[in-house]
């Protein structure tokens, strides 16, 4: 059984490395136990996201329903022949991740099969809560490792960090979301076109989320702070690049951060961490 467990963890790690080089890079800085748990969470959310975003030639509703049913069977049985679900259920039980977080996430994934635009703030807030905030809370359960006083203290900053990451992704992927998937995640764009003024409002909202999240990062346990800080710096740089890009480029290209800058943020985070500036 140890070999099967290890293989399932390696599968989730492989998925993380394949789909997100930046996230994978930061995750390597966790201790081994934390690494495994974060890889397992990412593997689960990545596969669900792939079902709704890329499996266009298949019955997405059926696949997502089966994915959800297989997950709950794994929870009940304590094992799954789906390696990603096996590793995730292991982490859910080890760190007492609430079922309401998993259900909220799957609800948002299902929304991507049914909704193409979000017309008011409450709708998009609910979607982001399920698609991003609860993922941040799942990770926070791992970081706090049973310390519920610390978890309760960091719950809001963790959600704000998840929201900020998600909104940056929305801004970065405007072209693909609109042209390829036909989705519009910003209520501000339902009745008006994106212009510099609207972009400024959207960016400012994300900056406020980042400000709240930063105070939470300062209080994270040492074993997780550095990796989260690197991801924070990386997404702040993405937001800065989005802010500097003209609207027409945002709607035609995907903004990215060069590898050289990623190394810079690694060094910056390491120095800030070592000097206890964060």
C-alpha cells in the first residue's frame, strides 16, 4: 500500500509540474510533507478545471459528475483507483479539510459549464469563493497543520490571496476566456467595453486583495512562508505588467513573466525571509 500511496502522490506532483511551472517552482520550497499535500490539492483542482476548460470533444457534465462521485467514493472507501483522487482524499483526511470547501469548489467548476457571464458582484464573488478562495483555505489547513487558532486568524488573508491570484488570471487570460471559451468574469465588462479607466478599477481591486493577503503571509509558519511569498511576488509582478499593457494588447495576447524575473523573485523572497522583512 505504501508503494501505491507514493505513486499517487508522484502523479499529483507530475500534474503540477506539467501544468504550472511557476507554482511548481514555489512548491519545491516546502518541506516534503507539505509539498505532498499541496501537490495533491493542485492535482485535484487541476483535473476538475481541465474537465470544464479543455475537454471540448467529450461530455463534460458526465465527466465532472463522475469525477465528483468517484471522489466521494474515495472518501468513503479510503482508496481510489484514480490516483489523483486517492492522493487528494488522503490529504483531505490528514488535514481535516472541510467538505464544504470541496463542494464549493465543484460548484464553481460546474458553473463554468452553465454560465458564460457574471452580471453582478454577488455572482462573481460566489464563483471566486468556490474556484479560488476555498483552494487557499485548503492550503491554509496544510500550512497550519492543526493549529486552528492560527487558521482562524489567517482565514480572511488566505481567501484574499486566492481571490487576487484568480483575478490576475482572469485579467491575463481575457483573450482566451472571451474568444475561446466565451466567458466573461468581470461584471464591469458586461455592459461596457474594456478601456483604461475600467482596467484601472479592476487592477485597483486586486491590489486591495493583495494588501490584505500580505499581512497574512507575514504570520504564516516558517515552513510555508517562503514558498507563498515567492508566489505572491510573482503574481504582483504579473499584475504590474497587466497594468502597464495597453487594453488592446490585453485582449490579444497573454501576459507572462520571463524566467529571469522568476529567479529574481526567488532571490528577493529568500533575502526578505532571511532578514525577517516579512
